[in-house]
C-alpha cells in the first residue's frame, strides 16, 4: 500500500511502470562503485535503504545516474520514508545539490563526508554507514532515517522501466 502511495509522486508516465532491480547490497556487495557500475545512465531510479532499526526510506531520482563528484539532477528529485510512516519530502528549491553519486558514496542534498554535510541522505562508499539531517535542499524537517547517523542493513536501487512507445500511445484517451 505504501509503494502505491509513493508511485503517485512519480512522473505520470512512470506511475504504473514495472520496476527492475539494478543493485542490491545483499546480492552485489556493499560498494558504491558496484552500485554505479549497475546504475549509470539509468533513469528514473528509486533508491531504497533499510537501517539498523528497520526504518525504510530513500530517494526518487528522475535524472540519469552519473558517476560524478559534482551534484546533478533536478527539482523533481525527492526524499521519502516508507516505514514506519510514509512521507515525501520535495525539493525546497534553495539549491541544486540534488544528487551526488561517485565511488566515494551517494548523497542527496549535500556531501558524503564531513561534519557539515547537511545531506537529507548520504551513504558511505562501503554502504555501511549513512547520515540524514534536515538541510537546504529538501523539505525534511529532520532525519529520514531512524537516527542522524545509522547503519545500513540493505541498500537497493531500482529502475522504473518505460513502457514501449506502442503501449504509451495506447494509454492516450484513458484519462477518465
């Protein structure tokens, strides 16, 4: 039920798209480099994280994933929580620090390392440790994880598969 709520926030063309798992830390190993090898160029994607207290949260990224030490993405990127409660945190529009994905780690709304990262969500290169705080990029009022610093139990990245063009055209006229 919470996944259906989450899908309502995706671009209209992807709300009912099938999901393809691109990366799982349990299957592919806990490495940001492996994550990148499996996901670069894919879009849109959904990052899911389960922390040590079994909270589930993540990010929706409509832009293609890049191996980049600079921030990229768009204001349509958002953070969310699925468990224990469902919430969506949109971009604030205050800066363009939406996504940073490199061998050094993954960050949404800040940097991966440092005491002043102010990331809505960041995950270390070994996918073991994460941080989550309120910051200027997203509207989350505090950590989206169960704690500001957390241990990752599982990290996944899923792609939303676009329907073939013939299927997309067949949906026209079905707006009622």
